[in-house]
C-alpha cells in the first residue's frame, strides 16, 4: 500500500484547534482526480491542499469534500507552512502554480507589514496631491490610478496581516471588525468628497483629501515606531 504524508494545519492561529483548519497532502505526482476527491472526503476538512514539487516551485490544487475549487486562501497558507517548516524549504518565498495562476507566499511579509502600510499611505498622499495636475492629461490620470490601486491593495493586505497577528485565535471576529472599520472609512471619504464638490469645487478634492492622508501617514509612522509589531504580537500571544 502506498503511503502519503499529510498534515492538519490550523491557519491563522498560534494554538491547536484554533483558526481555520486545512489538510495538506504531499504527493510525488498527481493522483487521479477521483482519488484526491475521496481523500478530501476522508479528511473531512473545509479544504484539502495537494502539493507536488516541480522545477519552478510547487503545483497546488484544492479540494473540498465535494468538489475541486479554483482558490483557497487558508489552505494555501497551510501548504506554505508545511513546506517551510516540515519540508525545510530554504528560501524566503515560494511559488505555487494553481488553477488561478501563480501565487507567491513569503514568510517575511509580517516583518515588513508596518513599513509597507506607512509607505502605501505615503503613496496615497502623493496621489492626492498630484490629482489636480494629472487631471490635465488622461494618460497621467491612468498612471496615477494604477499607483492608487497598488497603495489601496497594500494597505488592505498589510492591515489584515497585522490584525490576524494580533488576534490569531479570534480571526473571524477580528476580520469582521476590520472590515467594518474599513467600510466606515470608505463611506466617510465618499461623504467628504460629495460635500467638497457640492460646496466648493471638484478641483480641490485632492488637496482636501491630502489633509487626512497626511495625518494618517504621521500617525502610522509614530504608532509603528512606538509600538513595533513584534512587541504587540508578543503581548497578544501572552494573553
């Protein structure tokens, strides 16, 4: 009988039976789809990740107890945990080839989350200040929109990393609170923009928006330097 190593990993948690569980199976080569589906059913987890080593990294597929899915976040992190910690993968980052394209996972992301968030807020500030000058040319606005999108994405991901690190055993509640606060910020920004355009002029929206962006940038730099991520995470894990 052929033996296959598998791991049960609690993603987003520092403790057993916390976070989101996923099974991870290490294969030498792909098994028939029917076999992997039956294995996923036997594991009886929300997702089972199957990984196969290849020359450019790893191939990764996800199965629920019923079907194969195109993407699963916590099972991807579970697979990366197994590769980094149990297969002793030496690099800081690894690449997965999946049905959704190539995914990259880095174990150093949490170390730089604070700096990335502050840098992204600074990029937002620059975009707001350049909004009026860029409005004279559609191509300049397009480039500015790309940088704006990158900054928003980095802020969202960076803050999620910090929230999950501070509340590893209450991820659902923490992310719900984070999403609520994030959406309140979006609504407040839309309200402020509408008031400025109604009572003043569209041409000053960027400059007005730069004021809270500057305050957020200064606040993030001060907060992250005064309370580094590592010390906050250690306090959270102690509690």
